[in-house]
C-alpha cells in the first residue's frame, strides 16, 4: 500500500515513537507540498530523533517555502536542546543556501562548545556560498579540532574565493593524508598558478588517493 498524506499524518500523531519515526521517514514518499506541511509537525516533536530526521528532510522539502523553512531551521539551530538537531539545522540551512542565516551560524559557532555543531556550521558555509564566510573559515582553519579544520578546507574550495589559496598551501604537507586530500580538492576548485604548483607536488604524494586526485585536478584544468 502506498503512503498518503493522511497515513503519514496519522503516524506522526501517534503516541508511539516507532510510528512517528516511520512517519517522518515517509515524508519524501508523498507529494512535496503535503510533506512540507507535515514536516512542520515533526520538527517540534518531543523526541530528538524525530526532530533530527525532520530537520534533515528540510534540505529537500524546504524549497516549497524558503521563508518558512528559514524560520523553522533558525529556531532549531538556536533553540533545540540536542546538539545533533542543531547540527542538522546548520546542514539544511547550507543546502538550501539560506544566506539570511549567516550571522546566526557565525554567532553560534563562537558561542557553542559542541564540536559537532561547529563542524556542521563550517561544512555548511561552503554550500551556503556567502562571501562573508571567508573570515570565519579562516578562523576555523586554525581550530584545535581536526574535523573542523578539514571542513574549513573543503568549504574554502566550495566558496571559490582565491584568497584562500595561500592559506591552504601550507596544509599540503600536513601529516594527515585526509587533510592533504581535501587540500587537493579545494585547490582544484580554486585554481591559479600557486594552486597548480602545489597540485603538481601533490601528484607525487606517497598516498595513492592524494596523488590520483591531484593528477585528476591537473588534467581538468
């Protein structure tokens, strides 16, 4: 039996957590406009797992009404009691390119001690594509948290601001090959002479994945 807005609504209204989780996971199987209406119920559920899943679905459903999506995601970003829900809100804000939330993301990055939230904010800034993110990404590049630093490298590549090249070049010799790999990807997107020279060096990296990605980036230029 195919899912309908009525059947999903019934699940989301259930007192059983399993039913509500099934309901929120079925949102993408029904008509988007109806799903967008129903996700607004799930996003305020008493259970964090339901809220997390609902917030995550908004990266797809949010384009039904971007202003309403912005209001909901901003609320979960700033007010939810669970860090993973806040992190998911940052992810969806980035995916929907809701640049109106940039200052909220920036302020939360500075005020939270949760690494997961910081990581998600920095990762989202690349997708967000707001030029104001450059300074915050520069700050994150010096984070003590390796995953945040790695996310900043990736987001610099997505942001496309060539000023990032001299900031990223020193990381081409980082002992962590995964950081070098992300540097290759970012420099490949940013381009320019200095980026190319660094990619030529990384094309001889001792780790095959890094070398192959550098060669592919050079061939694409």
